[in-house]
C-alpha cells in the first residue's frame, strides 16, 4: 500500500492516523467521552474496550489518568472533543503534563496526545466556541499543533503519537468534512515544527494559523487576479514555531498579514508579529496586519458569529491597508 | 409540562437546534413548582424546560433560541442558555458540571445575606461524574447551605449509559458519603417529584442544609437534534416503552381526568397552543442583534478598546 492515496476527510484522516499507530504500537490507547460518536466506532470494533476507553464526564481526571499512563509506558491519546473542555483539564495539562519532565530533572517523560476540536461557526455560543491554542502556546513544555488539511492532520497526529513529549492537537470542526487525497504510507509523518508554503508569491506574505487556510488561499486567489502575488504559509505547528519559513518569506515580500481565529490579544498572530518585529524589522515595508477575533465572546446568533472569524473579505481588507 | 413539550415541538418544526427535554417534563415541573419566584435555579445544556417551569415569559425564550435581539439573552446565549434572572435563574451551563459550584455559591449568598430563599441545581446523571459534584456538595453539607441538588437521571450521557459510567447506578446513594439526605423519586410522576422537592425546600429554608434528589426519568429524543449518532446505544423497544407507557404528560393527564378535570385540561391545552403560536410568530418577526449588543454585554463599565471596537 506504500505511496498510494485514498480520499479521506480531515476527520477520517485523524481516525486513520489513530488506527495505524494503534496497529503499530500496542502501547497506544485512546480515551474520551462517547468516542464512538466522533468517528471512532470502527476503532472500538478493531481494538476492543481494553485499549479504547469510554470515559465518564470527568475531564480533569481522565486527562490526568492519561498522564499517569504516559509516565508508565503507554502512549495515550486523550480526546477532549471540544476545545472549551480543555479548561476543565487545564490543571492536569499545565501543572502536570507540561511540567513533570522538567521538575523531575528529565527522569520522567510524558508521551501524551490531547486531541480537541475548535467548535466555532456552529451556533453553539460562547461556552463551546473557543479557540484556546494561545493559552497552551503560553505554557512551556507543551507542543501545540493545529493542522489545516487532512494530510497534515494525519501526518502530524502520527508524529505526535510517536513524540515523547505532551502534545495538544487542535482540530478545526469546520474542516472535519473536507476531503482530499491522503497518502496511505503508514510511516509518512509530517514533522512537528515545520510550516508549509502553500502558495508562493513575492508581493506579500499571508501566514495562516489553524483552520484559516481555506480563507487565506481564497484571498490569495482574488489577489492573483489583480496581479498581486501573495505567498501563503500554513503554520501547522504553533509550538515549536517555524520562524525560519516565516522570516524567509517576509524578507522576500516585506509585507505580512497574519490570519488567526483566536482572540486577538495575546494570540498566535501576536506572537508571530512580535517575532517578525524583533528579528526582521528591516525587511518590513509596511506595518504588520493581524486578522483575528476581537476581544468579545462568541455570540449565539449565527450571522454575528461569522463576522468574528476569518473570511476572504476580512483578509482582503487587511491586505488593502498595506498594499 | 405541556408548555415545555409544545415549546420544544415548535423548535423541532421551526428552528431545529439543541437538546430537548421531551420526556423529562414531570421532573422539571415537579421540582420548579416547589420553588418561589425568588428562589435560585441553575440549569444545564438541556434547559429549555427550567425557565418555563419557573414561570418565565415564553416570547423572549423562543426568540432567544431563534437568536434574535428580543431574546431573553439578546440572542447571545441561545438554546443552551435561556437565563431569565427575573425568575431566579442564574445561568445554564453548557459546560457539564458547571452549575454545581454556582448553585452552591448562591446558597452561600443566601446564608450570608440571611434571606429565606433556596437554590436548586438541576444536573444530569453524566454531570455527577464531574469533580465539581463532589466538591460542591461537600461544601454545602459542611456549611449547611440551602441547596437542592436535583438530578434528572435520564439514563444516558449522550451515548453512555449510567451503568457504564457509574460504579453504582443510584446517584442519590452518593448523598450518604456527604452526610446529607439522598432521595430517589419517579421523575415521570410530577406530583411525587413535587412532594419530595417541597420537603427538601422546607428543610433548606429551615437551615437544615442540602438534599440530593434523583428523579428517574427518560429522554425521548436524541441527545441533541444536531448531532448524528452512528451507534445504537439504546434499543428501539426501550424508547417505545417510555414514549408509550411512561410519558409524564399522558400520565398526568390521566390523573387529572380521573379527578374529573377534563374541562380544565382542555382549556389549558388550548391556551398553551395559542401561547406557543404567538411565541413563534414573535420570534420570527423579531430583529437580529447587532454587533453593538455584543460589545455592550462584555463589561458592566465598558472599558474603552478603541483599537478593537472599531474593527467589526
Ligand atoms: C465539560 C463538558 N464535557 C463534555 C461535554 C459534552 N456533553 C454535552 S452534554 C453531555 C452529556 C451530559 O449528560 P447528562 O449530564 O446525563 O445530561 P443529559 O444530556 O442526559 O441531559 C456531554 C458529554 C460538555 N458540554 N461539557
Ligand atoms: Mg443524562
């Protein structure tokens, strides 16, 4: 099956990554609430209840259970389903998973993967719609992934499962159904810490964070029609951040728009802007633009909610400011 | 009960969102009828019924589920957050288990302010597995707070049965671990629920502390009518049995008829139908909220964020 492809949705690609890694390594287990509902029923059938654990609604403790299992030889994947539930488990994620290796003088390691989906643009209101990756970006000791394509979701999740550090893996619910050709190569990993140049261009750089990629590419398409060549970079990994790819691009274009669906203050976009200001100030010909979510909670009303997130039009508006 | 049923049936027809309480109305109304308007209630993601049970106006509730400006939360909260503070509601948590500490805090506030209110926390069987359940009830027990922890045990948390997620299936038995009374009641029998809740309310008002009540009930519809469930986690026969034999509304209607109250029943049925039709109309015709509403609701003393406010 090497080097062939199959058409998979983003969510199916994630399930395939889990399947392949569970087949490869019997120490990989999966835990979460109602795991069968979110696409993993076939894994329950294949691997049985010993390795596929349906948990009670006890997020902080079952993530902690995952940490304990990770310390003692397993490689648990814990599915926190919706990203707002990370807050309930943040004690175990931040105080335990992220710190244990450091505090024990590197005696312990925590090969834990926390999967979670950002559940926005879906009329579920503020307690479900958060995109809290900046919170975890600000926590040393965690690797933070946010793929935007099915292939990257598969390859990055596989890399995360094989990684010896705690990884938090943000999925975008708006991408779950998106299909593309995904390699069936069971050893094809997407390296953690590498951004992807999705479109090359010389007039400006658009860095897309997490699920913003389709909007960034759509904006670039419009710009191309006007003779403006945008380079589009998909960040893919938030921590560790691939500064080099971003700085190389900005050195070429001198203009930077960052698109990020997290709240603007202290966002991933803020961090990228800070890095570029510190390390490539001279290459900038115009001020950096951030397209991010303003400091309000996500309203239930669908039309209002939509306006708070990245769109082709909002990106174009930001581009017009500097072009 | 009927108002809740028809409210949700209207949602199925006109604006299919969210988590329905159909089948659980006996537990909801039985509990709410033991409360005064100024008693506090916290709800859950499945909380269309709680404000209705507390006597809230229907129009703003319906408009809220439709996401409109005239909604009780200005269209910002939505289906899982129908909070009408004028009826003692202090929030519905879509974060499962979020209500336990809040209801307990309201109990603390009542005790410190020396009023004779009580606080009632609605929660599901699944929520009992959150740490907040144990931590909150223990605090209420040691401080003798006037709180009623009211479990609508509908047998399932999404697809996970109580049997598969609890060490033993009677949630009320856990009360013993905190040294408070725990009571199991048939949630399909509104009058029975009312009687045990009234007793717990009386104890709470008398300063005798919290009670844990578990109403055994059943959810007739899917967990949420927006979530596809790919597995059969409960049998069709089980669902049919509850729909046909254990519907709290049919059961209570029969009780009322046996008391020769047919005329009253029919009058109520007509009134409810009118109220719901009017609410759907109201919700449909209401305007959408504006981005200013979003900003205005963020802080009590709006802080000036010019850099952001102008943005959208
Ligand atoms: C903290 C948290 N974890 C998970 C969920 C997802 N979720 C929503 S409702 C629900 C089941 C709740 O079950 P139960 O408490 O029995 O209430 P019911 O839905 O049966 O009314 C789950 C797991 C959530 N909303 N919040
Ligand atoms: Mg339940």
